[in-house]
């Protein structure tokens, strides 16, 4: 079997495993609790435990218990600081799939073992068996399988933080309007959570839930800032807490913060616009310029080859 075909097979298997994991943990269109309650209300006879168990999806009944068991075994050999760091990264990513650090560790181990095992199986079935090279490639793709979920999580964190940065100025405008209209700060955050469906609105909704459960508002806001890890959100929370402690008008603070956030968003857009020519230089030099030279100089080169000058030049 050609080495390029084997590497391509390994890449395809890696992508397949990642897609399966992401697809199994993707959020459902409906709340499963509400659907089960509706099913329970429509039944005339009591629902047995077996029926409730079988009503759950296959991933919840079979796959996730296995993942949790593997994660619990792996967490015994994982330092506590590493688990806390993983939990913080999951919070920054918005807790995709509602998985914990043990489940995420199990997914990383499963991806590494699955890709490495499938690649070794492909090498065993290959007619050419160069075991030093095959074992090296298997170890390489096993490491890639272990670190690929971490890269996916980092990309989720970046996308979530970018979304929060883009929506923060508009959210502050709506907060300012609601507060100046006479609503309280908590009620204004409730309006954002009610009207919008983005990461910032979800964060405001979690703050309100924690306040209803008895947590102080300043602690809930600080926890929200820690879960987002965005500098603009941190400065906004600090300004709100300072205004609450000093008794300053909340509407004035929110208006100042809204103006500052809008200026920062415009500055970030200008910075990206200034970086665009430099970023475009490399694809232009690698893909566009050679094509242009081929189109422009190709006919001239053919004419020169068929002319008398080619005999003089030794062509």
C-alpha cells in the first residue's frame, strides 16, 4: 500500500472520529426534559423505568456511560490542576455538549486510541510492512488524535469570545435604554436575555439565575467575567460594580461604557483592515502571481520558441 494512501486514510479516519464525537454531543433542537414531560402527559398509563430508559438516545444510554467510566479512570492519574484548567477552558467555550473535564479527557483518549488502532490495522493489512516507519506514523497520528480535541476546543473559545466582543456594544446600548427608561439593572439584563439569543445574552441569563438562587450580584458578575475572559467584559463588570459601590448613576456609567465599547470595536475593525494587505500578500505570491505570469508570459515563450531567435539562443 502506498504511503500517501495510508496517510490519507489516517486523516480521513481522524476527521470521521471527530465528526462522530461532535455530532453525538451536538445540542438538540428541543429540550429533552420538555419532550419527556409532554410524552408523560400524553400517556394514559404510568411510564415504567425501562420505557424511560429506552426513550433516551443511544448516545446517552450507551456511549456517554462508557465515556464517563473512561474519564473517571483517567482522572485518577490526571493532576487536579489539569482538570481545573480543562474545566476553565470548557467554561470559556460555553460548555459545548454539557461535558465535564473527565468526559473531555475520555474523548481525547478515545480519539487517540481509535485513530492509532485503525491506522495500525491498516498497516497490518497492507502488503508492504515497514514496521519502523509504520509504528512512527501510528504514533504521530495517535498524538494528533489526542491533541485535535484540544485544538477544536481552542477554536470554540476564540469564536465565542469574538461573538461576545461583537455583541457587547449593542447589548450596552439596550442596557442603557432600559435603565434610563426606569428599569432596574437586573430587569435590563433580563430583557437582553429575553430578546437575544447569543453567548452574551446566555451569560446574562445565567447571572440572573445565580442571583435568584441566592448569590450576590457582584459575585455572579465576576464569575460571568471569568467564564468569558474578555477584556471588554471585565472592564464593564468592574465599572458596574464600582458604580454600585459608590452610588453613581447606573445610566451614566452604562452610556460611557457603551461609547467606549463602540470606539474599541471600530478600532479593532480598523486594525483588521490594516492587517488585511499583509495577510493577502502570501496567498497572492503563492497562487495568484504565478498564474498571472503563466498567462502573460506563456504565449510569448511559445512564440519565442518557434521564432528564429530560438536558434540563436540555442533553444
